[in-house]
C-alpha cells in the first residue's frame, strides 16, 4: 500500500470544529448546505488554507435540493492535487454538517486520487478508521469512481461499508430511508 502524503487526516462535523483549533490543521475542505452560514468556529483558528463547497447531502433530485455535481467532484480532486503540491507537513481536515457523508466521500476521493495503487476497499477502511460514524454519499462516490477510473471498486467498497455500518448502527437504516437515501441501505442489504 502507498503511504499517503496527506497525513494526518481528520474528518468531523461542525459541532466538533472547536476541538481542532489547536491541532495543527493546515488545510480544510468545508462542505455545507447552500444556505448554511460559514461556521463561526473558524474565526478563532490560526492561519490555514480553506476551500468551501456548497450542496446538499442528497443522492436524488427533488425540489429545492442542490445535488453534488461532477464539477463539485472535479473541484475536490483539484483541491487534492493542490494540497499534495504544497511542500511541508500537512494536516487535512474535511468537514460537513455531521461529518458522516459528504466529508467521508470527499476524503475517500482525495485519498483515492493521491494513492492510485491502493485498493478502494483499503481507502474506505482507512476512512472508517478515521471516522467510525461513516456513511459516504453514494452519488459523490459514484462520480469519483468514474472520474478516477476505479471501475466500480469505490462503489463496491462503499456498499460494504454500508453493510458494516448497519450492523454497528442498526438505527441508520430507518433514518436514511426517512431522508430519501433508502437506495444506499438497499445496496448494503443486496447479496
């Protein structure tokens, strides 16, 4: 397995940002809903490089929802290339609202690009080690898999993570179905 140049790595939600003010974070990828204000926590942070994307944590179109797009995924990949190009020590923090879905899909995308020889399952196992409450956004993962030429391996690895999460957190199934993400639950339950 390739040793990532992107280390240490942190994934969190907005409520956890204050805990990382003094953890040496150098680079932040922020993913927020389109109408959400910038987190106030960043006012207390020391200097860092930060990129902000805005879209909902959804996987299917419906009125009033801004889905992640291929352009958003290309922006995440460009961010990863730029990050890898900065010399010196780096500490990447990726966050979304809860630190479960958009952020974990983004971190997996950045790692899969930085480590093209690392199997997709190993990438997602690392994401799970970084963030135990992980449920990557399947639409983002599908686009990343295509853009990186991973031939469906990221999608399959995500399906396996979903299955493990349903064992660890059985309440996820009902919660995800209630917000229109039942297709992800169904993919975990499929043989």
